[in-house]
């Protein structure tokens, strides 16, 4: 049976939002009638309901809260006005179960020991904080002054990116919950590879949804996922479309399947959970900085797709107000071209895939297709927590174009012998603008979120390498 609408894929008793759902909506955004009309009258597709976004809702939003007055701890469901759980009632019990287990494992010594061992012996942590001497020299001015640039080498993780930090931990939660399979969506393929590897290690079946357009660009990761035993299901489109399909698949198999989210978006507790498992990046950075120069970093820079590598690095330092936090989004062909993925720079607030955040959307609240040469940056929404850090001014957000990212990628190859992913290259690209503004000796840490092996086809196409 085709499963195009909630009524065709779920028993009718579960289609209609209960008063619980509506009151949550009300608490979150105060306009339950709009959602009631959409859900009850129009019998929408699962994609439509999980991808809900509306200008009308936006008009009801309250002013952002200040950083100090709003919790951003582990159990936080909302980050100021952002986050929440805007999902059909059928998902609430499942999300609550995951949240309860997540809270348990945080204090469970056995889980923590197993995770620490896996991160050390399987993932390969800790990752180095590498002093990029020649890159540092490159950015010195004619008096020989400039910042010191360090790279947090997440590209050296098993699988080639930061994604495995979270995938292994969530796969362990799935196993504890008695699930036999995991389902995930991937854009650049890095989360797909990480999930496939974690599932193989833990004996879980694995299904990965991937956009057909992303499959073409990231074909090496597609093969790796298959080699690792995952079923890969193609979805017309990109990462956002694959995410909708993965959620649809999960909805149909809630008893046996676990939705292994790869980034800090989606309904609570998914953003907090992924953030928590990625925060190892910042914790290590703090310790390594202390060992290397006896202090904190002055500036942290990370690319922002949906936000997991950025928050992973930033989270440890949010309360250290003397540390600048800088996120760099994909400006694609340029912000004015309309072909970019700069959600924080150019988006408006709305609800998508179950949570409120900044979103790329048109005047009618319809999602605008994101674009970046960094496949993993192409998502129309973004982390609720990063949305909150933008509103409170605690983090700064800038953009880098495709061309700037390609140049930065090539520069790192030539100066340091490191091939960064095109996603991470956006963070590196921002150094061009940042470095001349910094006092000499400023300690800058750039998150090298992944390695660029998967991007050689694109680099070849753009004549950055030849046969
Ligand atoms: C190497 C790499 N960096 C960054 C990203 C962007 O995701 P996020 O913003 O969640 O870190 C991706 C996504 O696939 C990725 O593969």
C-alpha cells in the first residue's frame, strides 16, 4: 500500500492530533488552530506534517530570550523560542522513551565506559589539535604578524568525519532499547558511513536514505555504506528529502526501528542528544589548548550545515564569553544568487522536521531548496541551539561561497598536505577575512570536520586536480 498520507500509513486513531499535541503546539507557538486545520482537514502527507512551516506561525513568535535566562542544558526542550517537539502524537511516546534512555545513559557508568572505549579504540579519539605552521605563515602580514591557526582533526576519525562520535553512541542507545534496526538519512554520506559502521559493529540492521543528487556527487560514500552492510535507499532530491523519507520509514516501524539522527535538528531530544555526543570535540580542545599554550582558544571556527560539528566544538565554550564562536555557512553561488544554504544568514523562523529554527523559506512559508558545493551543508533548517546563539549574539555567523571553499581546500592541500572535506573548507575559507582582523598571536581553532576523499570528483570537475 502506498504510504503517502498519514491516513494511509497509520491506523486512523493515530492520525488526528490529540489535545496533548495541540496543547504542546500552543505552548510552543500559540497558534494551534492553524495546525489543527492542516492536520485534520487536509489529511496531509507525512512529509508535509513533519516539514511544517508557516509564516502565520512566525507572526505569533515571541521575542528571543537572553542567554542567561534560558536553559541550554542536557534536558532542554527549547532554546528560547527554538526547538520543541512539533510532531504527530504517534511519535511522542517514542521520543519520550528515547529521552528517558538518553538521560539514563548519561549517568550509567557501564554505558559511559563502553562509549569511552569505543571512542578510543574504534573511532580513534582523541583527535589531534594540530598547529598548522605553514597556514599560519600564509596569513601573516608584512610585519610577520598574524594569528596562530590550529586544526581540530575530526577528519582523522574512523570513517573520515565527526559523524561517528554521535553515531556510535546512538547505536548503543538503540541496542539498549531493544531495537533491531536503525534508519538514517545522509547528505554527504558521512553520517551514512558512520551509521553503517556503528550498526555493523553492534549487530543492527541498517537502512540509509540518500538523495539521488547527493549519490551522484558522493558516490564513494555510497559504496562504503553498501560495503558496510547497509541498505541504501535512493530518494528523489537531496538530504532534506532523504530525511523526510527516513522519518516516514521510522514512523511505520516504531517498535523495531531506531531513527539515528546525524545532526542537531529534529524534535527534542534529538538536537540535545547529538550535541551532547559531539561535545567531546570541544572538551578535548579545551584540554589540548591548556596543554599546548596554557590557556583557552581565542576564536573557534566551524562550518555550519545543520550544526553538529559547530556545536560539538562550541558547546564546551559557550559560558567562556572571552572565546569567540564563529559559524560559516555555504553561500553557494553568492547570497544574492538565491542559490545558497545560508540559513542563519538569510532564513526566517519556522517549523521544519519537528522543531522551530531559522529556515530557508519563501514568503508563503514553503521550503526553499538549499544549495552548496559542500553536499553536507545543504539543509534548509539549522540547529535550534545555533538559532538561539545567533539571536542572543553569543555566536557569530558568516558565509563562504563555493569558489572560496574550493580555494581554501586547495590551499590546505598545498600548505599542510591535508585534504579537507568541502564542508570543512567553508570554515577554512573564512580565515581569509578573519585573520587580518586579529591581533598577532590570537589562537584560532578551526574544526576540520571531515576529510575530502569523497570530494575528489567535484575537485576534479572544478579543475583543482587532473588525471
Ligand atoms: C565532513 C562534514 N562536515 C560538516 C557537515 C555538516 O553537518 P553539521 O553541520 O551537522 O556538522 C557534514 C555533513 O554531512 C560533513 O560530512
